[in-house]
C-alpha cells in the first residue's frame, strides 16, 4: 500500500480512529449482553435469545432507507445521529427491568447500528477514492484489532460476574458511541450527491445482479462464524485438544487478518479480479474446514496442530474473500447511491449472522466431520458462482480495472 494512503489523508485516519473506538465498545458489549440480561435483569434464557433475535431482524430493515437519506442529505450528519441514538439506547439498558424494555433497547441499538453502517459506507467510498478497497481493508484490520481488545475487556467483566461490572461496561459502550461521534465531527462534511438514476428510491432492491451478489456474499461471510462459533464447540465436544486451544485459534485468525488484510487487497482491483479472488476463497474454505474435520479422533497435541493449520488456511480464504467482497460492494454500486446500496449489503451481512449459528450447528456439530466438508462445499459453490454474477452485473455497469 502506498504510504500516503493512510498517513497523508486526515479524513481516512479519523474514520479509522472512529471505527476503532466504536468497535471496541461494541465487541465488549456483544460478548456480555446475554449474561447481563440473564444475571442482572433476570430474564430466562429463552427470552434473552428472542430479544436479541428480534433486535437483529429489526436492524436489517433500516439499511436501505437510511442509506438513501445519506445519499441525498449527506452521510456525516446521518451517521452522527445514529451514534447518538445508539448511546441513548445503550444507557436505557441500565433501567430495563422487563423483557419488553430489554427487547426495545437492543432493537433500537441494532436499528441505529445498521443505519450507521449504511451511512458510513458512502464516507468510506468517497474518502477512499480509487484506493477504497485498500482503505476498507485497513479498516477491517483496525476493526479486528478493536474486537480483540474488546473481547479481552469482556473477559474481565465475565470473570468478575457482578452487576456493577456489567453496568460499567454498558456505560463504557455508550461512551464509545459518543467518542466515535466526537471523532466524526472532525471529518469534513460531504455534500449530498444529486441522483443520476432517476426517482428510483429503491433502486438497489431492484438491481438483480447486486442482490445476487449480496446473497452469495452473505453466504461466504458465514466463514467468520466458523472460527468464532463452530470451532470452539468442535474443540470442546468432538476433539481431545485442550480447551484453551480455542483462544489460540482465534488469536491465529486475528493476527493473520491484522497483518495481511491490507497486503492481500493490493491486487484485487476491478470487478472481475474480485470475482476470481472470491472463487479462490471458497476453495480455501473447503480445504481449511476439511483439515479441521480430521482433528476428531487424534491425540490432543496432534489435534491442536492440525486445527492450527486448518485455521491458517481458512484465514487465507477469509483474506481473499474480504478483499473481493469490499471491492465488489462499492464497484457494483452507482456512485450516487452508495448509501442505499450499503444498506442492502448490510441486509446480506445481517442475514448471514442470523442464519450462521443454526446452520453451522447442524452441519459442523451435529453431522461431525462430514458436516464440515459439506459446509466447505457450500462455500465453494458460492465462490464459483461469484464470477458468473460479476459477469452478469458487468452487462449494465463498468467493472473497472482488471
């Protein structure tokens, strides 16, 4: 990456800093909110899952309309508003003493969070310019780093396991939204873009090639849940590896992403190149998951070594997929409708995280080693289909270099 990309652009540095602060609090909160609802509010586990599930579905609905507002009225003001709404909703959790109050607080938080993602997309696109894939890769590395520190903070709170500790973390998360807003105030205001696509407010929802990309990309984004959700349960329930290995696996994944994501994205410029990178990613996912599957039945040390190799291969796939996804997300969207398209892209991401636990639980945990290979085959199929969808999209838009 050129040195100037990250060191000479103040708006890019501020977007990265704001994202770090935001993700730091969010990661810590997401790891502890179920326990807060169980131990402090006193909700049964079924209501906790229902409340979080409803919040996730509600959040999916906000992206396209809020993204459209960001396109037509300027993204910075919309993004600032979503951050302040998240801060207020987060603090309201301190006063939630019933299922209804808990569900409302987390639903508003998720709604504003999804809206913020849709508003932030146009800022990334316009401040990133022609370097947006690399800039977005840098932001992903920063987000991974913040998530790691957030997880460490959550671990401390879980170890303390007291009402005051959980409440302190909620306040800290609310402050992280305010801190991100303070940083965003220093980012230059972007003027609204006039629409060149006519009055179609729901243009992105009518763009069938883009919707096909969102579906395939959402399937592929389930790869992140393989390491953070399926693998820890696989280690504990199906292998002889020590339980602490789950931390090692996540650390390997995090270090590789932080160190290599920007470098991996360098050559992924243009829609067709991104489609081929995504195809390679699907193959890597299959290989990595097949390697992890062989750990069942091995001695503890051998299982740990084999799964480390599998996680490394899987992470290489995630680097290729992220680079391709980030290029296609912006490349396939009209320049004057980045917010609206970012909102639709967020729907695919949200559905991925909604479906992933159930699907991975069925295949990887219930079916065992065979299920890991089957899930890898799903990733391969999605990866192979991506260049076809990119070619379809190319009939109606410019795919850029490569």
